[in-house]
């Protein structure tokens, strides 16, 4: 059997391959570009391109593609072969530095939010040398940025790289004040935990809603859901285990550090977690992971569902964004150390994150906003839509002591006492975990838990990096002018804690009382995409994002429109699918069962003169539900038609929130009730019990 250590990264043009295929001079030049962001000379690019091509061809590749992340939420690629005609009628395989560093895809059909007219087609892709090229399905994939002919960012990579550089600049200023002159760069790193559902492919193909929208638009709960909590961390079924093993192997070949796999809370739900990587690489890897998850599922007769809420009544799927900041010298700036009360540098960076999250709650909320995630946030399975920070008892006590200028004695680490001598003793963590918190400190990182399972992690990290960069800038501006650094540092941390402690909440985020408490504190509760997405254009947000070069003003307004358009289109597709399923499948099936039951009643009464109370009551109830479904379908059809009359995307999103989604809920209620009364052989598609327990 082939060892993991032998095939890990075998399809990646990584440092091992670079060292083996490039001269020392070219390798060092490329490394300077990767590590320090220095410009790449075209002569170096030509050598790298030739080596990359030869390596790829040896691995069986015939094509290359510039792989990018437009604002569609998925990746895009255009494949070109390496072949070039030779004078004797044969072909040679060529790939130049120019082809490596720049591509030219048609930009007209990608969302631009008004940045480009439809007839203006030219766009460029630019190689991101910090993210390794890889081979998949016989093609060399080159991670790239995507911009328009006039230079506007049309993707998620460019703003992410800009946000990382902004945070790097401001963090270096702060670190120099602490005497850290040897630090040359500061990078954020992320480990995104990925939740997903697996369903049988043959059942999936019978559900129009799953095919069209990725979630079930109808479905009554089965007798058993997740209430027994026996699926979470439970024994993994053979079919799923085989899928997971295959998935790991494919990801490991691509250099993706898939580490943890387990059953999640809901039936048919699972999770994969990788080891941390630099943020832009983690974003590329997560996009690739989602793609590979779906492809591998097909081999096993399964479908991988990445929608945030595929099934009503059981937990949806999220993506926990574990975020930290580290120096190139290996120091984690969010690590408290043994004595966090005395660790001034840590406390300042902690204060910066607290202030950033409080000042820019709206940006963090909108960074995870999608039609799918609206179903999940605020339910008793995911963080509420209200942003807050969990710090735990020890850090909260430390900050309170600093705010009050009171002494802090600290707590020695306890040993866990399990009452059984044979079990090993280990130190108890100084704080518990809080799964209800949207933004929780977990030792040496923050876990941003609000991302939806289908989200690109780029959006959340763009705004998180930008907000922290802004606060670090404010801190550096003050401390660089300080006559007494230590006193100014103490006063700054103290004032930050006092001004922003409202964002710290260590309690139960699922409790209704927290909503009232958060309102008293002045925290935002932006429940839907339509509520929060316009906030990106608020003056304070525009000023901050443009001042750090994360976005231009035009790019900000375009992103608001693109995301709202996505929201409107997604829900409109769902509504249209509901109408189609109700008219063509559900109502006819329930009507047929009701008619057959009524016929049976008539026969029984004519033969035996019995009352047939059950059947009569059933037919009466089904008839009422059919009428209710018909009326609700007609009402939804009117709402869908009404959307076409609205041109402004802001008004469209409000209409979808206020009219379309409630109309969809009114149709689903009687349909789900009718499902519970209709004989199984009459119902037109697989029900929840088969989908959730059929693998």
C-alpha cells in the first residue's frame, strides 16, 4: 500500500519540486516573491513556466488553466492545451512565462455589479505565486487573481490579498514599538472546519428541489431526527468511511492538510477539518476541498450537499473560520502565554480584535450573508445573527482587572480529577468552550462560527483583516507619538476595554434573553441578507475599506449589488421550484390518494353500509389541504410575477424578504402536513426518513 508520506502533495508544484527543477538563483528569486511580495522578473517567470510545464506533462497533464474565484461563489477556469504547431506538421508542448503570469478570460458574463457593461468583455487573470499550482484531471491549475480591463477587482482573491497586506503593514508598526525589529512580515492564518451532508445519489435525482437549489423546499420531519444525539461523533458507516478515506487521499495528493473527520449532530451530516494555512492559501484550499468533496461523492453513489440548510428541522451546516495572526519569526500574536496578565503585546492585539469586532459588527455580519445562511443563523444550531465575542473566565477577569486598575492574582492550572487512578492526569484549560458564540477565543485563535458551509472564506477574512488593520493603525498612530510608551500602552488597553466591553458575552447565545440584552447594549441584530448587505456602503465602512486600499468605492457598491442580486436570484429560483413541484408533483399526488380513498369509501358504503369515519375524515382533511396548497401556490405565483416589476436591487431584496419568503412558508406548511397523511406509495419523491437515514 502506498504511504501517505509518499503521495502527499504529489500533484502540487511545491517547494520540493521547485528546488528539484529550478536553478538556485531562480528558486531564490521566486521565494523572495512568495515570502516578501517582490515583483517577479519575466525572465524568472519563463524559467518557472518551462519547469512547471515539464513537471505537469510528466504527471500526464495536457492542458493548463488560470483558476480564479469570481463573485459567483464558485471557481472558474478556461483550459488551454500546451500544444503548439511545429513546421513539420507535428506539435510541440510549450508554455511561456507570459502565459503563466497573465491570462485573458472573457469577463462579460461574470457578475460585476455595474463595474463593467455587458459588451465590455476583456478581463485579466494574474498568477498568485504564493499559492502553489497543482494538477487535477489532466490539467495544470494555476491559482490566479481576476480583474477587469480597467483594473477593478472582479474576484475575492484580490481584496483578500489587499486585506492581508493592510494588516501586515499596521501590525509591523505596532510590533516595532515593542522592539520587534527582526519581524519582516505578519500573516493571518486560517483553518476552516467544513460541515456537509451526504445523501444517496439515486434519491437525490428524484428531488427537483435538491437538484435546483441544493436544499429540500418541502419535507416533514421523520419519527426520528437528531434528538437522540447518537450520530454526533458516532461510529462512521462503512459507505461513508470509504468516501472519507477516498476524499482524504485526493485532498492529500493536492497538498491539502485534511486532518479531522467525524459525524456531526444531524443524521447524514459530517465534518472535515484541515490544519492551518496562510489565509489566501487556506481560501484556495477550501474552494478546492468543496469541489473535490462533490466529485468524490459521485464515485460512491452519493451526493455531497453544502447548502447551509438542506433539511428543515435538523441542524444546518456551517464553516468555522479559525483565525490567528503570526509573525514570520514564528510568534503567534494571539497566544496569551503562561502569564497573559503580564503579556502586554498579547493584550494589545487582543484589545485590537475586540475593538475591531465591535466597531465593524455590520461588516462581519454581512461577510457571511447569503440566502442559505439566513436559514441557519439564529437557530439553535448556529450562532445568532448578533455579533459578540466569547473570551472565557480568565481573560474576562484579566480585562476587568485592567479596566479597574485592580490586582489580578491569576489561577494556577488545575489537574483534571477523574476519580480513576489508571487514567492519565492532564491540565484543565483555563476556559471552557462556547459553541453558541459567533466569535470565540479558543486558546490562541478566534473561531468565527457564523460562516455558512457553502461560503467562500475569503469574504469573512477580508473584512476581519481590514477591521483589525484599521484598529492597529489607530493604536500605532497614538503610541508612536507617546512620550511614555508604557503608560500610554496601559491607558490605551484600559480605555479600549472600557469602551468596547459591550461586545464581550460569555453566556448562552441561544437564550431569548440575550436578544434583549444585546439590544440594551446597542449591538446590531441584522437577521437577513437584505438587512445587512446594504451596510457595506455606510460611510464609516466605505472610508475604512478605501483608506486601506481593500476596495475602491466603486468596488464596494458593486459588491453590495452583486450579493443582493445573488440573494434575490437564489430565493426566486427556490420559489419557482416550489411552484413547479406543488403544481406537477405534490398536489396531483395528494389529490390522487384522496380520490382513491374517496372511491374506496363509496365502495365500502355501497357494499357494507359502514360509516367509514377514518377514511371520510382523511378525505375531508386532505381536500382542505389541497385547496390550501392550491391557494398558496397561486399566491406565490403572484409574488414571483410581482418581483419582475421591480428594477432596483435594494427594493427587490426587501420584497423577497417581506413577500416572497413568507409566501413560500405558507405553501410549505400545508404541503408538509399533507405528506404526513398521504400513503407512502403515492408520494412523488423520497421523504426525509429515506434521505437522512438512507446512506
